[in-house]
C-alpha cells in the first residue's frame, strides 16, 4: 500500500516494572506475540526513532506487555522512558487476514455514515479487551465513540481514506 506509514505502533510505555529496568507497555496491536522472537525494536521519543536492542518481550495481558530494552537497567532509566512509543518497521509485521487493519492505518481515516454524513476523523483507538473503539472528532456532532464491530463499521477504504459506518440507535 503506497501511502502507508513505514512504522507501526506496538504500544506506549506507561510505567516502569520492578527495579531492573523493565517497562510496562500499553499495547496498540491485537497480537504482538511475534515480538518475543525479535532482537530489535524502534523507540520513538517525539519525532525521532532509534533502533534499540530488545532483550525480552512478554505479554502480561491482552492489552499490556512487559519489555526489557538493552541499556535500561534500573527503575530510574525505565521511568525516563514513560510516554515513549515502541514501533516496528511495517515489513516486520505478520500478514493480516482480510478485513484486519493496523491501528496506524485506521488513524486519520474520515468516518462517513452510510447516508453520506461526514462525522470527522478517527483520532484515537481505545482497546477495551472485547473490541476496539474508534474515537472520531472534528465533525458537527462533536466527539463520537464508534465500537469497531461489524454492525457499525461497514467498510474500510484505505485508498479513499474513509471508514464507512452505520450509526446504531442509541449510539449517538
């Protein structure tokens, strides 16, 4: 896909874990288990990305992982990484099934109802455990929370930059 971002977000470092430099990561991928076999990952702070050695990656829950980066050996160093983002090169990611998308591909899409009403752009994806929720902002209706379920999301057109949705009764 031509306009696709080079990097995909694995998650955001939210806190240190323990005293030996491990960090807790809030995941932005459904199935990041493939990272346990990788020995490098990108660390993004602001607009810069740096390739770093990945000593350990283990899932803590469906939405969190524990990560150990080489050179981060104590709680203070881990604390300094809070808010940083872990990324992978798109080419490292496993292939997706049809009708699956990376969060980075969904962000920025314009949400349009099946009736043609522009609701705004997808600005955030919230992981709830059962399904994702797309946070849409910038339209006439203000902020809208759309559950990423088949009854609501009718089509994803990455080339057109659109997310076609059907608003369910009581959703808005």
